[in-house]
C-alpha cells in the first residue's frame, strides 16, 4: 500500500505526464483496454481445454478399469463446466 504522501506524489506525476505528453498517456489507456479485452478469451479457452482434458482422462481411466479415478476426473470436469458457465453469466463473453 502506498502512503498518503506517495499517493500524492504519484498523482502529481500523472498530472504532469498528462500535461506534458497527452498522447503518451493515452497510449497506456489503449493498452489497458486491449489487455482487458484479451483476458476473458484466454480464460474461456483455458476452462474449455481443461474440461476436455478432464473428460478425456476420465474416459481413459474408465476404460482402464479404474472407476474411482474416472469419477474424480468427471467431478473435476463438472466443476470446470460450472465455473465456466458462472464466468459467462458474469459478463465475460465467449470469443
């Protein structure tokens, strides 16, 4: 955490930067928007890949005769599915 003095110094630097070079300061805002837009896509793909892997390992373990391991991967896949759906409902759309 920043102290009050450090926060004030940071505010002064930001104001000075906006006055001296507004184009440079705007470029940071564009980068932040681009990063925020890319983040949900990566997360959605991560959930999807983990879901597919969990289901695949569950089927492999079931075919190998290990129903407990298959059940664990199936439960993991269900939790990933639920987390992905919750993320979609919270306003992070699919790619």
